[in-house]
C-alpha cells in the first residue's frame, strides 16, 4: 500500500505535503516544530492535521509490516496464488487482512485438523461437490477404528467439522456478514440475578437494548464496565427480528458455499453444516468482532473527549507572577496553608483549624494575616474540595477585617493535587515537607500558572476524562502526551523558571535534557541568551533546532530571545531592521510600522512567505500568550449541599467536564450537575463543545434533583417567559448520567466556588486596581 497517497487522500492534501511531513517526522522532528517552523515544506499543515497524519502513519506502517509477514507465511506454505496476493495487497485495514489470512494461519489442533489427519477431507469434498451422494453410504468407506473413526456418524462429524471451518474462513463472506450485522445487530443487557443492589449505578441497563451501530460511546463503555464488574449480562442478537436475521445469514452462508435444497440426498446434511457454521463459527466470531469494534470506537471517542477537555484545562489563563497563598481545605485535619513567591518557590507553610471540631476561627485568621503581611501576599488560592466553601468564608472574613492587605481570593480546581502530593516528583522537590502540605503548594502554583503545575500530574488524574481507566491505556497516554506537548509549545516556556516537568514537554527535549538545563541554570545562573543552551550537556545541534524557538529568555541580551522567532530566522529580522532607521527594540511592538511592511520583500530561498508573515506577527506582539482570560464563578450563598437545591433555582457554576452527552457543571454542592446535550441550547446541538468547554463560567437553572442517586439535572434553555439561561441542564436521561466524569474526582468532593481553571484575569485586574 502506498502510505503517502493513502494519507494524502484521507487528509485532502497533496502528496508532496505528506511526503515532506513524513520525512521530517522520520528525521526526529516534532509536530509542534513542523507546524510552526516548517510551513514552507509542508504547505502549511497545521498541528491538528499533523497529529492525524502521525497517527495514520503509525497504523498504515504497522498494516504494511503485518501484510509482509502474512505474505511471507503463505508463500512459505506454497499456497500463495496471484489472486490471493492481490487481495492481501488491496486490504486496507487490519481486520480484512486477518480475514484473508485466517485459512492459512497456523492454528492449534482443531477438530477439523484432527479430521483431516484421519483422512476425512476426501469425504467432505465428495459430498460438497456431488450432493446426490448418500452421506451415510459414502461415509462407510471412511470408517477406520485405527484412525479414530469408529463408524459412519463419526466420519460424517469429521467431514462436517472440515466444511464448517472452510465455510467460516471465506473472507468475503465474513466481511459481508460482519458489515450487515453491524448495521442490523442489537446489544441487550440484563442485570445478573442478585446484583440489583450492588449494581445500582447501572440500573438504567438492567433491562436495556439498542442497535449496536447507534450506541454512543459513553453508553457502550458503561455496558462494558457493567459486564466486567459482573453486574450485567450483555448479549448480541443479529437483528431486531432475530429469527429473520438468522435465516438471512444462513442463506448467505449457503449461497457462498454452493449449498441449497434441491431434493438431493446430501442437501439436508449440507444445510445442517451451514446451520452449524453460522451458529457455532461465524456468529460467535462476528459477535466478538462487533463488540471489539464497538469498544474500540467508544474508546477512541472517550480519548478524544478527554484530550479536548485536557487541552481546555491546560490552556486556561495564568494568574501570573504574584506572591500566592494556597489553601488546601479540610475539616478535622485542618486547612493546609502554603505561601509561594512570584516564581513558585515555597516560602512558608502552616496548618490552621478554623472548622469543627476545633473551631479556631479567629486564631486562623490571625495566622493568615501574619503570614500575608510577612511575605506580601497578593492572592489567595483556595482548593475546591471538602470544606472549600467554609474556607472561602474564612478568607472573606480575613479580607473584611484587614482591607489594607488588598487581597483577592480565587477558588481553583484541586483535582490531582493529592496525586501530586504523594508522587516521586513531589518527594524530590520537597523531601522534608509533609505530604498533606505539598497539596497546598500545588494549589497555589496552579493559580499562578495552571499549565506549569498540571504537567506534573498524570493527565488521567486531573479529572476531565470519560471512563479513562477503561480505555486502551497506551493509546490514552499517547494522545494525552500529544495534547500536553502541543499546549506547552503553543504557550512557550521561560527557560529560567521552568521545572523539569515542564521542560520535558518542550519540542526536542527529554526528561534528562530538561534536568541538565535546570542543573546548568543552578550552577551558572539564569540564561541571558538562547545560544547558551548549546552549552548544556546533551543539548546538541538537532535538539537546539527543535527546542530553541519554544524556549523564552525574558529580559535577556537579545529581545528576540523572548519571542517565538526561531534563532535560525534572526537574519530575516536583521534584514527588516536594516531596511529601517530603527533598532530591534524599537521595532518590536510597533504595530503601525510592522503592518506596513511588505512580507514578500524579505522572502528568500530558506524562508518563504508564511515564515516571514509569522515573524512580523510575532514582532508585533512578541511572546503572545494564546491562553484566554477567565471569569471566576460565584456560588450562591446558602446553597452548599445537594439538599439545598430546588427545581427552578438559578445558579452560576463552572464547566468541569464536557462529554458527548452533555456538560458537567460544578455549582458548589459537592456533586456536579449534568447539562444534557438536549438542554445546552434552544437549538439542536450536535457536539456539546459547540456551546461550552471545560473551564467556562456559566449560568444554569435546576431542572431536577435526585438526592438518593446524587444526580442533578440542569438546563441552559430559555424559560417560558423568554428569560435566557446560559447554561444547560440534563434531562433525566439516566442512561447518559453514568459517565464517572461527573462524580467525585480525586476522592475529594467538589464543594466550593470553583473558578474555571486559569480564570484569574478578572480577579487579578480588580486586585491590581486596588
């Protein structure tokens, strides 16, 4: 198969573009590097196209490798015909390829193989080729006790096994049946008797059926989980009219095998073989194939949803360089407090006990006030777990009593904080700090820069996924790593403050090279120019080429080092500067002049128009941060637990997760509410991400509250009086509510004012205004 041509067709681009991208990838270039700095070579393929290209390249190369292995195996057996070879070469997916290989694939000793060894294949061939023969009479010639064929019945059973295997290995027939059953088949589930209470969360699937091709990913994964937990019995039927579907399938097997009822002696016996071929061989295999197909499609969709939510979370707006107090709320164990400086360096920690049972409210405020003054705290970051709302009230009281501190408080998601606290990375970073206090440090830092802090946590633990522990873990990790890599490189990294965890995602860098950069920085002081990176151990020319454009040096010797302009393109900037009477520093940010520059004038053999245009845009706004500002949500006073909710209540919340069936919204009651896709807007919504994304601050109206099942249904639709509600609610389509994404994350119930991740800009502006 011509891999380049196939990918070009799938992406709808020219083969030369794909060829160039593949060559760059094979040379070790990363997707972010190719997308940003090699546009001329790829014809401007963007990072999304390049990720698709990379994925398909891996699959199609694996397909070709498997094809070569299969051809070699069949050729070695001496059974490779020109027609078979042509079919194998034309196979465009792994399933079809394996169908073609099945008759020639080395197997364990099957019943058919045992029958062949007993010399019964001539009997099978004779009856199939001449159905006028009497099977019983013909079988008598093959009775041989020495070969294990005791009588005519044993001989016919052996012949039947041979024909069943032969009929079932017809690749064209298998493909036809599989595709028809994918369109017509149904999946059904029943609760395992006696598991009704244990499996209450799967109640919607206790008596359920749906066309297999129409089952959305979240329901498919719920069914699979219920089956794996022995709560559900999941069965497949080939059509809504099961009897008619079986009859059609057996008819196709008979037609493909040349069998039919024409009044001949062997017709009944051959039709019986067809029956068992369908029921025992083909249906069993196709049932398994279709379940796997459903599972793979559902997993791919779940991974896609997870990746999209993770991207939104990682690209949330940073709070910036401010001295920050992080509070990890708790009740009995106290509120953990950590103060970090502008760069995230830990300054001091403490534990306060404002809540039950100690109720040291005033003493806690005194500790917070003293530490805030000592370190010049600007902002307080509050984790949104247990006791978050109570801790927010404590902070509000602090600000009321001491207005001269000019503090701003913001609630942030603490998902994954406990995972980080107990990690090897946290232990290395804070070897002498109690595990419980490390979480407060993370909460403070994720307000300053969510991306820089969240890269330290396994993406699966961040809490924005859909059945993330049920899907293919390799594919999930590969997809999420790609998302993190794209986000880190889209934002860029300050090489003088970045952690190893952040540096390892920079294009071209590895964990060890990132550590070498930090070690060099600690030994020699901050980098003052990009060229110094070449002095870092194991950071050679190729690595420098891939990484330099994404590593920023703020306030360095060369102002271009703080921008996304790659060092290799500095000569272009020098030519632009030479054409003016200005220097580089006065040129940067001069929008009026830069927009008047004719980019084509500076195009040469190495740098084309796309690159020169990018350079001018970067000079206009150097080091621009693609992350948006965000608006913090305020939860309604007096609404702190699910029993406080009433139908029709209007609330503000934060989107914590977006799934195919809707969006989960934190409204400050320990349990996220669901805005079903049908309630996201007054219009039809095909994809929830058209309306909302993770981190959005939204207004919702309560539709229904199911306290025993801990389910909250919300809506964004207009009310009858025409009032518009900007967030959506979940109709009681309980099937859809199984996604664990809306449940507790990180084993710490969400309870408080949850600011959308990175949504600090509004609060910061107010703080600075003070």
